C-alpha cells in the first residue's frame, strides 16, 4: 500500500495560524500609537512654546536696558538672560508710579471678590443642585444667559446706579455712609461677586454628590446650611479651587470698569496703572518690569492650583 507524506506546514493547528497573522497587526497598532504619541508631544511642545516664550521675553527684557532689548530682538538672545542685566527697571517702576499702592489695591479687591464669590456662588449652586423648589431650572437658564451679554453693554447704566447707591467709607472716628460708590473699593468689588460660570460649575459638581447623604442628614435633624457647610463643601475642594482661579484672573486684570469708576490715583488697580508708562517717552524696560510684577503672582497661583483646576474642568466636561 502506498503511503502519503503529509506536508509539515499542513500540521499547523487552526489556533496557531490566526496567532501568526495577528502579530503584524499588533505591531502595526503599536507603531501607530507611538506615532500618535510623538505627534501629541510635538503639538504640546509647540503650544507650550507659544505660551512660554512671550513670558520669557517679558521677564528677561525687564532686566535689560532699552538699547539691549532692541539689539536682541533679531536673535535668540531676546529670550535669554544675557547682556547687561540689572534691577534698574524695577526701581524706575516704583519711581514713576505708586506701584506698591496699585498692587495693594488689586490684592484687596481680588481677595474680597474671590472670598465673597466663593461663598455666594457656592450657596446659589447648592440651592439649585440640592434643594427642591419650583423654577430652579429656569433660574439656572437665566443665569447662564447672562454669559451672552457683554459687560460693555451694561457698563454705562451700571455706572449710573453705583453713583446713586450708598457706600460705607472709613473716616477718623469710624464708618460713615455716603451717597455714591465712585472711588471706593466697594464699586470695584460688588459687580464681580456673582459669577454665572461659577454658579454653573458649583451646581454641576454639587449635583454629582449622592443626594442620599442629604436625606440621611435631614433625618438626623441637620439643616440645609449644615449640609452645605459640613458635607458638601469638604467634598468640593477642586471645584472651589477652579472657581477661585476663574474669578481671580478677571478681578486682578480688570481695566475698563476701574477706569470708569475710579478717578483717584490712590484707589486704582494695577491694570489701570499700566497707562502711566505710555505717557510722554515710554521706557520699554520699565514697561516689561511692571508687566512682570503684575503677571508673576497670578502665574504662581495658577501653577499651585492647576491640578485641582484641571480635575474639576475634566469632571464637568465628562458629565456634559
């Protein structure tokens, strides 16, 4: 009887053949992921460079005289601490304008806006997200609709009203109530306390916290304010940090509103003080030094709270 020899390649089991075919596919997908990761890193580096290089130029130019600044514009030296470096521009800043007073005014206004804003907006967000009452969705929609109204459209009527409202001012023997809030801290603080975006972020985050906690606390006799203060607030650290940054940056950089309602130099914030440097002959080294003084504090605070900021926005985006 004749015997037939079976080819060795036909002895391959069916389970082995797909495995051999899948290996190139896995390698291809891995290579695609590596290319995608490399392109992502390149894009991030380019975006970071666009954001960082102007800051480096401003900081290092604040240490150089104007002649050195213009000489370095055509080379990489503009972004490096090379050449004639000194603190003369910073001394010139404090000689030309009361920079210390401007910084103090902006610090007072910003701290008050952030602290009061966190309290007011978080309470409003808590009421919308946790409490049961009719019309809260309509109220939230109206609040968000205010984001579409530019501040410039209501600035002039707002100036008229604050000029008529009573203001609390400090005098030698105590406090005195006068008519009109112009040239005061109050007029720079009150319009910025309520913030539609902050209310939205708080309501979104508070709504994610299980409502069974409220029911259990209410059974134990806790009030809504107790639930807000002892339960909800301790669980919302990243959201509070995010709202603090969102409210802090516009408050610190506010220019149009203080320019309209503050005429006294002693009450002006840092942004309005920038216009002093463009009168007569501008000294660009001093301008860069003043810009550094008003930029670095906000940059440092953002770096400190950036992790909480990203976590909160990412959570809101996922929910949306």
